[in-house]
C-alpha cells in the first residue's frame, strides 16, 4: 500500500459527503422550529379553534332573530267555514313572520359555558407553550448531535493522520533495515482501522444532519458552537422542582382543564332553573285557516319555560360532569408527578455527567502525555510498536469519551431548562402568539 492511501481516503470522504447546506446558529434553528414545525402548527390551530367556541358560547347573551315565509294553498274545514255554510274551502295562502327572542335568565348556563370555553382555550394555549418547549428541546438535541459528530469526525481524522505519520516512520525504518516487516504490517492494519473510523464517523455525521433536517427543516452545512446555559440553572434540585411546578406549561394546562370541568358542572345545573325570555314578533298572513283576507299580529311577551320532568336526564348529566371533574383532577395530579419525575431525572443526569467530567479530562490529558513519552521511548528502542499503537488507541477512546461527555452535559443542562418551561426564554426565541391564555390577555 502506498503512503498516500490515507490522504486519498480522506479526500474521497470529503467529496462523497459534500452537501449544499446552511450555516446556522442554535437560536436561529430553534426559531425556525417554532415557526414551521407541524406539531406546533397543529397545536396552534387547535387553540384557535377552541377559542372560536368562546364566541359561540357568548352568543347566548344576544337576541335571536328568526324570519319565516311561505306561499302555497290550503284546504280548510272548520267551525268558521261550516258556520258560513261553505264546508271545505280552498284558498291561496301566504305567510310571513319575524320573531325576536332575548334571553333574560337561563339558569346561568351561558356565563358558565363561556367560562368553560375560556378555560379550555387557556388549556390549549399552555399546550402550545408546552409543545414549543418539547419541540425546541428536540431541536437542541438535533443541533448538539451535529456538533458532537463533527468533533468526533475531526478527532477520527486526526487519529488517522497520527497513524499515517507513524506508518511512514515504520516503513522508512524497515526500508533501511532497522525495523521489522511485521511492524509495517501491524502499522498498516492500524491505519486501516483508523480509516474505518473516519468513514464510520462520517456516516454518523450524515445521520445527525438528516435528523437535524427532520426536526429543523433544513440541511446544515456548519453549525455555530453553543455556550453552556450554566448561569440559568437552579442551584439545587429542590429549587429546580419548585420552579418546574410553578412554570411548567403542561401542568398549567392540566389545571385549566380542572377549572373547565368545574364550569361544565355548573352549566349542567341550568336545567334545574326556569328560563325567562322576552319574545316579540310580527306576523302577516293571507287567507289563513279558511278566513279570506289579511291576518296580522304583533306580540310582546315575557315567557317562562320550566321543564318539570325529563326522565332523569339532568340528574345523570350532573353525575357525569362530577366524574369528569374527578378525571381532570386525576390527570392534573398525574401530570404533577410527571413534572417532578422529569425534573429529577434531568437533574440527576446533569449531576452525574458533571461529576464525571474531571475524570474524562484527566484520562484524555494522561493519554496525550503518555503518547509523547512513548514516542520518545519508541525512538530509542525502549517501547515496542505495539505499545505505541495501543497508546494511540487509548488516546482516541479517551478523547471520544470526553467529547461525548461534554455534549451529554450540555444537553442535560438544556433539558433542565425545558423541564421547567424556560428553554425558549433562555434561547431568546419568539414564541407563537397562541401561547397567550385568555385569562391574562389584554
């Protein structure tokens, strides 16, 4: 094998995997997620749809106006026609009427229904907020994976060049009769392994870029480095949990669902009360009920309607809504547990990898210092080639572990921010307008 093999492989890799992408930052990437991600768009549409139901509920406060009209014929045989001696009569008939009805009291069904729909809208608003946090964290993970794989690929390339330089040295020693042919074969085998690692990490990078495109919507060319959000993190796990319980949008959504269920329970009480309406109407009829000529009426009435018995339907409805309150509370309580669990897991993951970082750094530094010492000892015959190559591999593994630990720690920090609903706030991204609950809208 010629000495240019490794260089040729490296160039072939770069050409084979060249892409037409974009240079992006983390903030820009997450902003694109918030603007374009289908899951967020679906949540926004649901929130707007539920908000329209508030208008439907408020319609109960306004009068209703109905108009009717008809034209045709009638056959009448009634006391009036018989008194006239006509018996059955056939007339051309025309009808026209307008009725206006204004609700005065409906057992508080309308205000309770309005409140229910407002709380449902609040719940969907917090759902949009929560989906924005979840999707933003997915975007952060995809972004960090690309950065991670880029560093690992660069490390693999450096490892390949180190093996190539050593291989050149071994070949020269062999050609001059100083080294052994077995050393050349052993060195070439390690070069092949290093080349394989470059190809493997290149494929991993392409997979990470594909995942980036799935979440973000574009294919990146270069991604800017990311600063650790250490200053934005809580000081203790207890503080982290308290902040999560106070700010987590999914928990707020569950609380709004409980309030909505209570309002629905109150709405179900309305049939127990009489309903009062003011009704006014004007009618203009022609040839009505066997009486030739025009028949016009004008009315203005206060009407009461009160259902006395409907087979127990209203009682069953009240029992149903009471159980729906229990269900909403149970869901809220379960969400409370999930928020606490999520924060605890996020915090423990962060503390675990944080406590290991110093060991990873020490291992990588020691491996690098060992290589320098072993190279000098190998040159004067105090170390075998196998000792030197094994040290190369140990340094590669140590630095790979350090890179992975660095990005594990970085992601765990962003995960903590997402677990308390403050990821987008930290990133400075603009959230959708639909996250605004009705109860706090201006």
